[in-house]
C-alpha cells in the first residue's frame, strides 16, 4: 500500500542550500592513479559531476616511492633522498582533471617505520616513525618540491590532514593517542615552516560515538600546547551489525538521521571550545558501509541513503567526501568481478552505479532552499528555475504531491529516475548470471543500462501555481527540473500520434 505525502514549497525563501557535496571526493591509495582504468573513471566523474578536491591514502607508501634513503650496512640512514617521479605523475593528473589534493599525510615508509605492523592487501605501514625528525624533513621536502613545481600560491590552498583513523589500532599501532599527538605536532610544525598559511587539521577519526572523546582530547591538546589546528576532520559510516559471507560484508544501515546527528554532535563539540568556535568540520570519508566488499554499495538503496545524507550534511560540515569515486581499489584484495560491493560511484569497466546519479542530481541543486523534508529537497535557481530531488527509503511506494504556488504561465517539467528498473546495471548483471569475466557485448549492455529514465512534459499554471505529483517506488531517486516552457515548432511538422 502506497504512502501519500503533501508538501508546499516556499518560493519566496531566501536561505541558500548549503550544498558542499562536491568539495572533495575520496580515492583508493594514491599509487592506483598510475593505472589507466583509474584515470578513465576519474575523468568521467569530473566531466559529468565535477569535484574540487581529492583525498586518498598512501602518499608516503613505498609504491609511490617518495622516501628513498641511502642506507649503511646496518640499515641505518646515511642520507635522506626523495624520489618524486611517480608522485609528480599523480599530482599532474589530478590537477589536469580539475582536482586539488586534500593531502593526507600517511602511511609510514617502511625504511622510516618504527615497527612492522601493516594494514590492507597492499601493506601500508601503520607505525610511528623511528625518528620524528626524518618524518618532518620528508614533509618539508615534499612541500618544497610541490612549491617549486606548482607554485607556493597554489599549493598553499591545499588542505592537509595528518594520518587516517588513528583511533583504530589497525590504522595506528595500539591506537596510541599520545603517539598520534606527537606526530601531529611534528607534522603541523613542518608544514607551517614551509607554508605558514597552509591549513592543517585532524584527527581523522572513525567509529561513531567513539570519535568524540578523541576529538575532545585532540582539541584540548592543541589549545593547551598552542599547536596550530585550522579545521577538524572525522569519518562517518552508516553500517551496523556486520555479518560475513565469504569475502562479503552485509550490514543493516542506520537511517540518515543518525549520521546527521553524529555531524551535529561533532559540530557542537568543536563550538564548545571558544578558541575553535566556528572552525570548519570536514567529513573526509563517508559512505554506507565501511567495507569495500559490501554489496549494498552497488544498489539503488545505496543511492537513496546517500541522498538523505547530502541533503543535510552541509548544514554542519564544510565538506563531506564520499569514499570513493571509483572501484579501482585494493584494500581487501583485487576485485574479481565488476559488481563486488566496491565503494566507487563507477564500477570497473566504466559502468555508472545508481549512487553516481545521486551526486550528478545534487550537483545541480544550487540556489535558494524552497523545500526540504526527509524525502525531498527543492531549490530556486538564480534564473528562477526550480530543481529538486526526491528519494524513497521505504519498502512501499511513496506518492508525493508538491505544490508550487506563485508560478505563472506554462512550464516544462523534466524528470530523471533511478530505480530498480532504470539506471541499475546491477539488475542486468544479475540477469546475465553474474559473470566474473564479461564479453564486450555484455559490458556494452551494462553501459547502455547505467542511465536514468528520462521523461518530459509541460503544464500551465493555474490559480494555485503548479502541482507536481510523483510516485516513487521503493529505493528510488528522482531528479526534477521546471523551466519556463517555450515551444519551437518547425513549420509544417506535425508530431505523429505515437508521441502523444
């Protein structure tokens, strides 16, 4: 049985929609940027959506090869040397694509590490440096090189984050808070020595409510020891109660309201410090599940969940970086088939997933916020056009009746729908029998079916403006655009009856 909801937009509203969804996008470790498929996916995302910054792990990992010291017979460093060959290729490709790096300082080069603990298939070392001066020297050498190559004025605009999820023992040995604070102190001092105006933040923590004590201690440390901090970072994931089947992780997802509340609680914590009141909060990772083999990521349900998040995260956050833009990703090993529950907006093979369109839809929502509910968001653009997105997270159909009072004349209406039958290549792949290796014809079929369903018509406004009615099936996302209608007829052409 369908649920019906009625809403009325306020076309006179003057509050802008705080839409920060395109400030940053996540990526797998930076060394993967040397792969052709990675570059193609990034270019597609930038062409059709367009993000401003990019953040990923592995800046200092050995596959990028920045730290290349001369060692003596005992393995001690005789001379620190740095190799920027691969790093330059990666940075060049980002900047060419219109992406500024959101630099995450990590993980530890093995020749600099104090221990052997690693994480992921690609063995990123997660121990502190055995010599903090070596770490500081490397950070300074990196920034000096960047300034020489791209200019200090440009590089100084890139945000810097120290490490990744140090409150989790897998990402930072023993989750040692004191050791992290020391690394942060050394890192921020190194950055500010080269570029005093460069903005640095942390602590990049993850884990729901477990984040709050860590952030509090981090801010207290910076305040009490006069350590610079320019913004605060944390991560948000919606997955609850994990269970495994083979290499796959299945989770119940919390409602968007829970994740929004986490951001609001963090905002309140930051503002409770007079010294940091109003400082920017950046969610440098978010998604539904935190696991790269969670089938939810490939679904229309994921697209609807993310719509509920990005409709409101801008109220408290300067940015929120979806993890990740593409499925060239190897944390838990190399994916063995096109759909495997990867984080990406784009599946390997250049197939857009349903969540891709949530971002493409929301990127268009710039203007005054005329309506926002738990199921829809609409704005009025500078030109007076109406744009919006509706989504349905329920199992039954949802009928939304939207009144737009004050509109006059004739208006053209366009909708683009992603649901189980449209913009959902996963369904096609399931029908194929879930092949691990695709033929050219199979891949082409998936690409042909990765787009939303479009519809267009026109309506004349009545005394009460225009009323839009939309039936949303379960787990669907629908984009709306209303513009003044103008028919450009070709003399002598009569539209065949099949078009009506």
